C-alpha cells in the first residue's frame, strides 16, 4: 500500500506541475491565481509522499513540515484564487489582508516547533513490516487545523454565494468547484477522526487541484452553446463569438479565432482583441454596425451583428456576435459609385470643349437662385454667342466647325480663369463671374472682345481659325430676385453687340 500511495502522490505532483505550466501559458484572466494554487499544492503533496514513502525519521519529519507549512500556503493560494475567480476584475477591492495575516502567523508558529516542541511530534510504528512515523499532534497542531479549517470554511461560503449569484451559464462550474471543495473537506475531516494506518489526506487535495485547473482554465459551458449555435448554423464562413452575461468570450469558431488572432481554447483576450481591431463602442456591438479596418488603400470592411439570448424569465443568459467580411461587396459598391460619379461628371461636362454642360449650368442657376433668396449676392453674367458658325459648318464641314467652337471657347477660358464657363447651346457660352473676375469684369470683358477682334481680322488664316463672337455682360442688382433677370440683361447686351457686328460684316450666322 505504501508503494501504491507513493506512486499516486508522484503522479499527482507531476499532474500539478503540468497544470501549473499550462495555467501560466493560458490567456485566461485567472491564470496567475490558478497557477499559484496548483504550485502551492505541490509542497504538501510532496510532504505526504515523504511521510508515506520513507522509513527514516528525519525524512518523515521534513515531510511533516512540508505538509503543514504547505497547507498554510495552499490556504493562502486558495483564498487568492477565490478572490480572483469570484470577484474578477474587482478582486483588488476585496483583498483579505486579515486572513493572510492569520495564515502567516500560523506558519510562523509551526516553524517554531523545533524550538518549543508545541505543535507536533512523530512516533515510530510498524506498517507493512517497515518503520512508519505517525503524527502526534499538540496544541500548535490543533491551532493549525483550526486556522486552516476556518479559512477553508470561509472559502466554501464564498463559493456558495458565488454559485447562487452567478449567471446560469457560469453556475455549473462554480457548483462543481464547490462540490469538490466540500468533498475534500469531508475527506480531510474523516482522515483526522478516523485515521488510517497510512496518511492519504493529500490525495483529495491533489485531485482538487486538477479539478480547479480544468474548470478555471479549460472548461467552457456548453449548455448555452447548444441553443446559440443552433441560431448560427448557416453562414459558417463568418466569424462567431459567444459571450457570457458579463461580456466574457466563452467560445469562438475557427474564423473568429483567426480574426482575433487567438488560440481555439483561450478566449479571455477576445474582447480586448476585438476592441483593438474595431474600436471601443462603449457598449457591445449592439444590433448591427459596420466597421472599416486599415488604411483607405488597404481597408477591409466588416459588418458586426450582436444578438442576445435570454431565459424564460427574461434574464440575460449571454450573447453571440457575428462578424461578416464584406470587403468584396464594398469594393464592388465603390467601383459602382465611381462609375456613377464618372458618368455624372461626364453629364456635367461638355464633351467637345470640356467646359460645363447645360446640365451643370442648370444646377448652378438653382444654386444662385437659392443664394439670392437668402440675401444679396455678388456675381455677373457674361453671355457669348459665336459669329459665323453656321457658314463655317456649311462651307467647310463640321470638323472645321468643331475647331472653331473650341477656339472660341479657349479664348473665353483664357480671359475668365477664375470663373465657371458653360456651353448652353451649339454656339452659346455663359460665364458666371465671381471673385477677381467679377472685380475686374469690365477690363476682362473688353480684353475678350479685343481678342476676338484680333483673330477675326487675321485674314491670312483659315476661316475656322478666325474666331469671332458677340459678348454681353450684366451684373446682379439688389432688386434682382432671380438669376434669370440678370441673364436677360446680359443676353440683350450680347444681341446689341451682335447687331453691330452684322452691320459691319454682314451675316452673323
């Protein structure tokens, strides 16, 4: 039996070491507390191994000190674990310094046992034909047991409270840990009052450590998942995350793990990862929202949709988040919008001259009428009507006519460099003057007339390069309540000039 129990203790020590390492490597928020508890269980288990396995008094005595001082360390780590596990991020508010002080004092009085001999001694007995050293408890050992039992009982009460108060999705693991604690406490009590020939009390604590590791680090509640996953069986190419009522991620599919950059069994970092990727909305991603990730050139687009799961009483059991990559759809929409924008630009631009089209001119008229309705405006209208376009088209063809139109338009654009130019008919242009062009309107308009006169008088050039046009201008007046009134005056001024050209040169067509 002694060999069997020694092997069991060795297995437990190895298991606790593995649990310690795995807990340290975990992304769980409770990883440090769990790792501390797992490592704290090793000294008393080792002490129990020395007590059971040795036939040498000094080794058994060392085992007793490992055992009893280790139990104080176990109680300390158990309180720390309970504090973190049950209070979460608020654990610092509940630091039980008084309990820690009592445990420290108990450890000191146990360390003084070699000096005063007040705590315990060991006596040799024969077990399986070999010396075995059995504990002889004194007052100090009784105090030690009272302290450890009081602390253990306090931890059990805290877990009872946590189990009752916990959301249903977490209640199962709280209940299992609580049940394991109670079982360990009962086993320890049984060992004290009905002592076996061989001390086996740390078997229960060793198993308890493995249970703690599983439920605190590896366990994921599955009952809620059965309900939630039935709602999201379609569209498995999307990323899915399942959260408990406190917003802690308890499950994610492969796409979700890949998107958040996590392992498939460490979900504690999911919330922070998602906030880093998509930004903090202040709440969960309630209902549906769209997020852009990355720079504008390499941006990816995601739709985030969260749904809540409630029980029959209307209480929140948890939620699940679906994240859909819609980058391809967004790129198609962007390409379509750019195409529509290009079409719109083409609609507002005259295809021959590149200046504003009749549609652009109509839009600008509406804008000016809105400005006039709001208060006094400041602009002038220049009306330009080309001379001789019909005769050039008839005599030399439309290609020559197009060159003539573009040449006339070029002179207008060169004159009015800071104002929009519109082609509103085959041979008609309108310029709406603003800014510097408006301030220098008389000078610029006269220079345009002079430019037309110079080119028209260059008789050595081809007829379609001898540009000519009539120019009329009118300014907005305070009593003009629409743009059209200003335009009519400019149009009349242009026709007056055109009549004069006809009188001097004949046909104006």
